[in-house]
C-alpha cells in the first residue's frame, strides 16, 4: 500500500512539473508577442532636441504626407516674400505662415526617451502605419525622412523615427498639427505678397498707366509717409490702409485656364479699371492689373457681376476677388487721413 502511494506521488509530481514547464513556455511566448517597449541607452543630454544647431536652415524642399493627401514644397530663392512654392498637388504660392509653423515645429522637437528601432516597438507606437510622413530635402542633395506615429493625448506626446538615426524617439507632440493639414491650409490666397512694413511707395492709377498721373501716390522717406507734392501723411493711418490692402484675399485662383478662358482674361485685363505699382524697401517693383466687375468666365461657375480679376506680376495665375473690395483701390489722400 505504501509503495502504491509513493508511485502515485511520483506520477503527480511528474504531471505538476510538466504543467509548470508548459506554463513557462506559454508565458514566454506571450511575453515575446506582447513585449513592452525596449528602451535604448543614449545620452539624452546630447539628444535633447532632434535637430541640432542650424540644421533646418539648409532645407530647400519639404514633402508631407498625411491622411488627407500628399503635399510638396520647394524653397524658391527668387521669391521675394515667403520663398516657398507648393508643387503638389497643385502649383500655387505656399502659405508662408504654414511653412514657418512646420519648420518651427521641427526645430522645437524635444526628446523624452529613446527606444530601440525594432518591429515590436514600431507596432506599439503605430509607426508601422504612421499618421504623418515627412521628407526634408537639403541644399547639399541629401534628404531625411521622418515618420510620426501614435499621439498620446494624456501626456501630449508622440513617437517618431528618423532615417538618419537607428532609434525611435518619444517626443513632445508637434506644436503644429501637420497630420490634419489640407490643401486649403497650405495655399497662400493673399494677392499681395509684400508685407506692409516693407512697402516704400504705392501708386494707384485709374485705368492703364500709359503716362497718366496716379490718383493716389504714397511715398515713405526717412520713416515718414508723404502724399502728392510730398505733403505729410499720418504714418499710422497710411500703415492701416496698406495693411488692409496687403491682406486682400482671393476667392478663386485661375490656375487651369483653357484657350477660351485665357482669351477672356486677356480681354478683361487689357483695359484695367486700376493699375497698382508698389516698390519695396529693396527697390523691387510689383505691378497689379485690376479688371472691372466681370459678367462670366468660360468653365468657371460663378454669379454674374460679383467678382473682378487681379493679375499680379509676381504671381503665376490671376485671381478672382469679390467686388466689394474694389472700393479699396479708390481711396484718396483725404479719405486715408480721416
């Protein structure tokens, strides 16, 4: 009887050992599958920010891909103001404020922690299906790619990978929400590319220039604005007028012109209602031809007699503008002084 009990105990011990071994194997498998993120030992004092020094000053191209589309920018050294042009999906002047915020966000990326760049960590942080992809093209011909993954709203952080570092970075959330940008956010709809503080002189002619004197002449000399015959003008009120002029925005950019539309545009602009000449502080000249209120344009859906056209010398395409802004060009010195 004692022998039988000992045999039963031996069998029970074997079964318990086998069960324990199997449990350990299963546990190890689960641990491998659901592994916690692996930290990497880097000197955070050295990598406190992702980009060091004046690195971003060498960027001349930006490619941005999010859930709303793909957008490509090129820094144009010939541009007088923003210096950036949108190439894809449409060729327009880029919104300078949007580009500046993109660059500022990249400049200020603060690193919290560094992880190993492996498939498990990439999956944990959604970097295998990123919310945002960026490619920065440098003046020396090199490029750097960034992938931005999961955003944690609790601690306002995110994770990103960089093609020039074999690591995953836990960083502060980007200051500019690039993952939600669309085409409307990235186009510069302003007609006047020059900022009011950079204007040195303004001339507005009724009709074409053709030797006619301007009906409005404003010139800045030694910090003081003057009108015709150098009559002093109140600086604050002139600046207010120039600011209003410079903020004028378009309702429609005529970038896809058929042959019929081109002929119609040329007809309207050949006999302008106003012609504007602006000179900046660096002696660059800008010319703007303003049409009368138009009836209709081929292939363009619009109400009759609600818009006019502006063609700017430093813009690729003409603009449609609501007719209520025509009064802006009819100002006199007396009206500005009020």
